[in-house]
């Protein structure tokens, strides 16, 4: 099951992809990580899918990562007496704290905390940005607005506030229940939605307590003001272009995406580009050429992974969508321009032993034409730092810890394996050569570059680089 590419694929599971046959087909088509979207589905739905994924993992002998994506604080208006209304551009419209069903003139906004931070001149976006209101005044009980972009508006549509930092917790009670359940299952990654500032990540860290890796979804423009610190506090970062694209002008989203990917590469944190990547494949067996170019552009920019949402969760062609994404990535990575761009984005190593060794590993791999870059890791750190260097040879990651092997399935270029721990350098070389041959990375006469930390088994001690030749 060796992938012939470096970038990874995340596929969301849902009603269209809940059977054992479909989930296995998704993995065989190229999915490396399965996303459970806790905005939809019951705990029993997610548990059933979890058990199927783990069965597929055991059957095929490959570590598979599972990502639990928490819903976060979704703001919504109340209901209307007639179920929906039509907002006309230029008309005035009021959002208030009155729970009475709404009319053409007003509707309830059941989020009292918003009334304290809304100011005249700010914008409110409704229904994923389809409608835009401009705030005229707010008195703590009512927000008076003028309709800038009108259209139909129905019950409980979402509200976005792009111009303000909202005084709301990034985790709701639902999120807390979902997080406890996801951790009890044994998920590998937890994605935190609607992060606005670094402090939003601290409580999540405490709750997770090392049982999973933490992924930050960047959906709020305010988060970009603290980008470097948020990346530092995260284990991975997702460019969630759905809500980010609602609150940022569309023309600013591509630049924000590139800035986020660069910040992640600089700090050696995995990055994910998500939302609307192959959107038309929800209903069609092939994507538009623009969508194929969008996926390709993310790969050229050096992202670790690209993600499918509704395409694989509820679309008519989930396996075809994964297969298409797989083919696009392979084609891009064959392009000589891809390697030129990846090398041009290369960041200087930081002044640590681990970075010094992994930087040397990259150079050695290039010079000797190594068949594989082998990383021994206990915590995953060595493999992550090797991936930051984007070596030309695939990264064969060996760890005694299945949980770490699963988490690394998300990372660029990493082929994750589980093996018994080693105790001497000779053991290390012997195991590296054996696994390289067994996993299809090297054959007799090939050279491999190996990095590890001594003493063996201690996290964060990357300090050893060795070249070995595969013997008959």
C-alpha cells in the first residue's frame, strides 16, 4: 500500500461513505486520513465508522489517521413566522433579543454576547455570506442594520461577523461532549473550529492532554493577526476556506492561504488546504478544470494534505473524488517545476540539533541518491523535522508506537510503519534495511540515509545520521 506521492489526502466520511466496502475503497483509492465531521451525525454513527476504519487498518496492515472535527460556536438567527422572508437591498432590518418569530422587519439573534461588540459601520453576513447587512446602530437590545445585499432568508441561517473579535468560547457544550467521546474512541487528531487567538488553543490542549494531536482550523480573519503564535501552539493547521472565504473578500483568500502554508512550513507544522476543492464532484463524476487547478496549486505551494468534504461524505461519487485527487497530486509531483518550487520554498534550519541533522539528511539524500530517508521516532518529532526539509527521497518513518504512526499518516512524504524498538546502532541499521526492502522502498545495492536519536527511545534527541547499503 505504498503511495506514489508525497502530499496526503483527507476524506470526510458521511452518509455516502459509511459502509465497510466504501471506506476500504476510499483508502485503496488514496485516502490517508478519515475525517469525522461532528457537525453532522450521531455518536453511534461515528463509532460505527471508527470501528470500520480500524478493521480496514488491520486488514491492510497500514496505519490510518482519524480526524475528529469539532463543530465550534456556530451563530444563527432565530425562526420566521412564515419560515422565510425576502430582504430587499436598501431596506432596514433589525436583529433583536426578542424570541418571537421574525418578520420582514426583524428577527431574533439568540446570542446576547454579540450585542456588546457590534458597532456602527460593521458588517453582518447571513447564510454563508449570501446576504450582507451594514450596522447602523446597536443599543444592547437591538441591532439596526441596512440591507446591502438582499435575497431570501430562511429560519436559523448562520451569521458571520467579520469585523469583530467575538467574546464567545471556541468550544461549546456540544464540543465538550463530542471531544470526550472522540477521545474515548481513540481518534488521532482533533480539529478546533473558529479559533480567533492563541488563547483559544490552551484549554483544548489541557482537555486533550496528549491523547491526540491538535489541529487548528483557520476560519476567522482575526486569527491571521496572530498567525505565527497560533501555528506554534498547533500540531497542524487547516486552511478552512469555507468560513474564511465568507469573512474575507474572495480576492484575499488565495494570499491568505499561501501565507498560512509558508508559516507552517517555517515551523515544521503540517498544513491542510480544505473546502470546495472538487465541489462539482458532489453531483458529477469529473471535476471542473478550475477545481483540478485549485488542487494542483495547493500541491505546488507545498501543502502537506488536501481535503474532501461533501465530495466524499454525501456526494454521488466519493471513491471517484478520492481517485481524482490522487491522480492530480501524482501528476503535479512528476512535474520538474514542482521540485523547483519546493526547493525554492526551503527554509533555513533552526539552530537545534534535530534541525541540523535533518538538514544534513536532506543534503546527504540528494548527494548519494538515497532510495529512502529512514527516520526512527518515538514522539514523531524526527519525522516531522525531516518532512519540513522536503527531501527528494521518500521518508520511511519507523516507530514502536502505533498512535504516533497513525498521526504521522497526515504528514507530507511520510510512509509510516510500526516496528519493535531498537537498542543499538547495529539493530537500527538492520531494521531500517529490512523495513525499506519489505515496504518496497529499496532493493539490494541501494543506499538509504538513516536518522535517529540516542539514547534510543527518548523523545526529542535526534542526533544521529547514518548511511547504509541494502545487502543481499
